[in-house]
C-alpha cells in the first residue's frame, strides 16, 4: 500500500479517467518546428514524462490564430487541419503509457511580439501586456467574433487529434486575460466595464469550444486567480468573474500572476511548496468543481497533504517534471531520495525561452529529451576515470562515467561534497539549490564502481597509481579579489567587518540570528552573488546599498530572478549606485568613484562580491605530467570558466563525448 493514497487514486471527469493526481501543466518549450508543427524530439520530450507515470499531460499552448495570436518563436499551432496528423502521433505515443493528454489553446493578444508576427498585436484595449511592451490596437467586434469561432475550430482539431481534453488559457496576460483584467481592459462597449462585460469574450469562447467538442469532452480553464498587481483582479474579483464562466467548465486550472508579476506565475525560488493552493481551494469550495493547483511543489508529502485537505483535486508539477520526468514512478516505487528535484532557478526553462528565445534546457537535467538513454551504452573496454573536484560538475561527470561502466575515482579536498552549490544554499532564500548536490551525492552513493575520497587533495602520484584513461579537472572557482587598496589585507580577516561571499556563508548563522534592523550594509558588485547578499540583508530590515560598475544590476540574471530582485530593491528602498567603481577599502567604509567624483560609503558590514574566478592551479601540472601518456585531461565547470550551474552540469554529462573520443564507447 502506497503511503500516498490520494496521489495514486484515479480521477474521472466526463469521459476522461486520469490514473493518478499528478499532471504536467502546459509550459512552452520552443521545441516545435519553424512553422509550428510538432516534431520527433518534441514528442520524445513528452513521451519521457508519460513513461515516467504522469497521469495527465497538458501540452503547451497552441495558437488558434496565426500569426496574430502567436507568442513564441517556435510555438505550436492548431489553426489549420494540417497540424492534426503529427499531433495524433503524439497522443498515440503518450497513450501507450496510460497517460491522458490535453492541449492548451490560446491567443496571445498583446503578448505577441510585432517583429515576430509582422504586424501590430491586438488586445481588448491599447494597453501593453507588460511594462515596455508593444502597444496593441483594440479589437473590433467583428474580429472578436471571428476569434471566438477560431477557438471552437481549434478545439475540434484537438479532439480529432486524439487528445482527451482541451484547456482554454484565460490567464497570464494572454488575450482572454486581457479582456478579464481591469489592468488591460479599458473598453466602453459590451466587452468592457462591468465584471459581466469583461467576462463576455471568455464566456463566448467557452460556449464556442463546447459546441465544437460536444457534451462529454472535458474542458479545462486556466486562470490567473490573483493577478498580484495593483489595480488587477484579486482572488475575490476572480471568484465573482467565474460566476459568469462556470457553466461548461469541467476543471479549473488555478494559476496566478501577469507578465509584470511573472515571479508569481513562474514561481520564484523562495516561494514555498504549494504556496498558491489556497487559491485553488477557494475556487473549489465556491463552485464545487475540480481544481488543479501548482506552485513549486517538489515534495510528495506536500502534494498528498494538499489533496487530503481538499485544497485541490489535481497537482500540477511543471518544472519539476522537466527536471525529473520520472517523479511519479519514483514516488510510487519508494525512490523519493532519487528524485532529481527542480531547484526553481528558472535559468534553462523560463530564462532560455522567455529571455533568450532558445529551446528550453534544465540546470539539473542535462538532457530533457532523451533522459537516461545514455545508460543503455556501455564502455567497450576497461576504462578508468579520475575526477578532481566534488562540486556539481565533477559529481555529474563521475556519476555519468560510472553509469556507463567506467571505474571512476573522485577526489574532493573538502570533507564534504557539493561545491559552490552546497555553499550558496546556506542562504535561506537559496535553500532549494541544495536539492541538486544532495541528489548527486545520493546518486553517487548507489554506484559501486565510483570510489569517492573526501578530505583528500589529489596529487599527480596518487592519480598516476590509478592508471587513468581520462582525468577530469573540476576544481571550481574562488572569489575574484582584485588588488584594490586595503581589500586583501582586510577581507575575511579576524576583527574586520568586511566579507567575501564565503565569509558571509561561513558566518551565516551569526547573521541569521543577529538583529540587523537599521544596520548599514554596503555590497560591492551587482551580479548574481551581490544581489543574493542584498536579498538576505534587505529582508532583515538592514539599510542596504549596492555598488555596480556597469550601468545596470543583474546583467546575467534570468528574467524571473531579475524581476524578483528588482522588486526587493524597490520595496526595501535599497540604495543603488551604478556606473560606480570601488577605489579603496577601509575598516568601516568603501571609497567609491563615479564621474570623477569620490565618496565614502560607511558600513557596519561590507561585502565585496565582484564575481568568481577559476581555481585550476593544479591543471598545468596534470597536463604536463600526462602529456606523453595516453591520458585525456579535460577541464570542466567553473575551473574552466566561471558560469552558471547549468553549464557545468552539461559539461559533466559531456564526459560521454570524451569517452567516445578515446574509443571507449
């Protein structure tokens, strides 16, 4: 008997029976073809999640109107019958694993990008869907009726392609939401003004879809239950609006947020598991209809509790299923300790797709399409691999090498594994990052051909004795501390109040329990690490200043984290000094310079976070010693170039390419 009876109970609505309560909500991927057609890699991506036991997969939003309603560079389309055959191949494949499959249909409205669609976007009014976005033109009534009809035709295609249900997207700053929300809808006709009028377009779309698919085909409606912006719909407003939309909706998919509150739509790292389940409960209680809840749900205990307490009927795990498509099967088979949990970093998923128009990737999962297919290959001869460094890049390389049959040795100088990820996770708002090193250590412990030496510095002689075929240098990075007057002699020194990021982390408990209200904190460096320090102290009511040499803060941050950080800075009145250079360090102040003018910034505690630099001091010796041997020496992760965890993890998995290069695969 499973310890999660609610998670693994079936759920029936209309003519669809879902085998368990875990669903994959719709998330854009940029995996589709240039013309909006689904392709083989795209199908394989969804297949991995069906194979992993997911009960219902809601395929990402498909445009009902092209190009006007398209919001992505390679978004799926459902505006023409020609897309049905490939989509049928998708549903046919996923059904083989017992998964139910729905598709979300959508019109982007003002969220479309003019350069991509070749014309001005449309909306309820002339209000951009986000700050700085394109100004749309208001739709005329005839155009509204035409789009309503297109929704119905698209839903019929969904049904014809073998899907089990259809979801209408009425949230997240897309067209229907642009009619529902008072932020966007400034109309004075029958589609604007009162709640009933603002709900009219959505009501017509639902009726059009129902007429197209018939009475027994389930319809889901995704909503932003609370827009979490001043002047937007609150949860109470949405509950009133849904009185006009309840009929013919079978499941409410309860989300939150708009484009300008994106950190609540695509959850920021520091939001707790299941944080928005109170919203789905409110909808469920009022309308007595099934609801889906989402929101950083990583732990099965939380999912079970939400279901048991009647806060929702179905649990949406989105990025968590990108990170580990086998989440459901691992929970079912008592392998929870081996779940590769999403750390909510938003770098490879939202950061790639929204910020950079790239196909999605994942920090913790180096292959979102093929998953564990590499394990089916084995080395064709005895092969020894030595990995130096037990951070995330080194652990991924060591585990991957061992999983394909290499005898693998891992050296870590510290008494514990996890590297910088383990250290940064000591910050309370970054604690989810610890999921990754914790998972990698558990994965390593299960591999009998992986021998780990902690508290051990790797030297050439010891490595030579292991007869390596491949040596992986993954020794990480250290803080960048330039030769600024007064810096090196004071930072992290006894009796001083000047710290590097490691100085803070090594004293984190002291700072966590100290009364910091009103204390002057000055942070030098406006990159990711400096902003993490700002977040820590600003939330403790310190008086924080941040100094950055560039014109902007957080240049390399993903879109979600950057939006969240800028809100923290605004809400906590953080003093921001950009285009400002550190010139000298004293025990109680920094001397900085801007436009040839110098000033002193006095602090109770000062932090210098100017980035990280590679720590690879032993690499040259390794390369020199083994240059005449048949040994491949590679340098990966931050010891090659300081970047993000996602880059080191990818290079760790790429040990497979090195093994192929030496003819071992």
